[in-house]
């Protein structure tokens, strides 16, 4: 690894660790050229050091960050998209992952989620729904049942929040929620209590879609 690039990784990690909550996605977007496998490895090295020094919160944040970035980096490695498409994908994917992290960290508090949706409501569109499905599948692939359950619970909570979000384009919000609920249903045991709950959410979303016409 080049010394200058290694230093850039450390600087980015320092910035992320000290940034106000909610600004992480923009920081990642501004430094997208540094988001690669070596950056993830550096995150793990710094996380290990922090954990040894008692900095458990910082270590946990970096490990969550690395786990969220992993599917995006894999997708970028697999594809030959042009720069504009890659940047477009990264912006939406980062926003989705930031929302998932906020759902987790805030215990799904709308006082945290709604301002984030308000700030970037221009991203709540068909492209967001498409990338939500793609990134969610990458997050789930190869994970154990406990991790999958945790991920889809966050996606369900986010879908509810987007469905109920009072701003932006109502039709787009409903379509994103429908996509999220379908992902959740596909990863829950049919007939279970949670599956029925999600089915009810989906039915309500479809009803709201019909009522718009």
C-alpha cells in the first residue's frame, strides 16, 4: 500500500469517527475514491487498536462501517460501470446504508430518521428502490440466520418510516416501502407472526397505492 494512500485512509477514518451523526454518508461520498478493500482492512486494524485501548464505541462503528461497505465494494469490483453511474450508485447506496445504521443506533426513532429523509428526499425515487433491493441482497447473502433477521428487521422499520414520511413524493415513498416489505417477506418464514406482520404492512402499502388513483 502506498504511504500517501495509507495516510489518506487513516485521515478519512479519523474524520468519520469525529463527524456529527448523520454526516457520514456525505463524507464517504466525498471520498469515494478511497473506498476499497484496503480501506476496509485499515478500518479493521484501527478498530482492533481502539478495542484494545478501551474505545469500544469507535471500534464498533468502524466494524459496522466495514460490513456495510463490503457489498458495495464487491459490486464495484464486479462491474465495469462508467464513473457517472458508479458515483450515482454510490450516493444512493451510501444513503440507504446510513439510514439502516441510524435505524439501528437510534432504535428506530423517527426523530432521527425523518430529518435524514427530509434532507435528501430528492433521493427517494425509483432509483432508490432499485438500489435498496440490490444492496439488501448483498448484505444478506452468505450471512447466518441471526444476522439476516437483524438486517431485515431494520429494512422493515425503514420501510415503515418511508411509507409514513409526510414529505417528498408520496407515490415514490410508497413504492420504496413496497420494495422493502417484499425483501423482508422473502426472508421470513411464511406463516410466522413476523411474516404476517410484514404481509399486513405490504397490504396497507398496496391499498395506499391504489387509493392514489
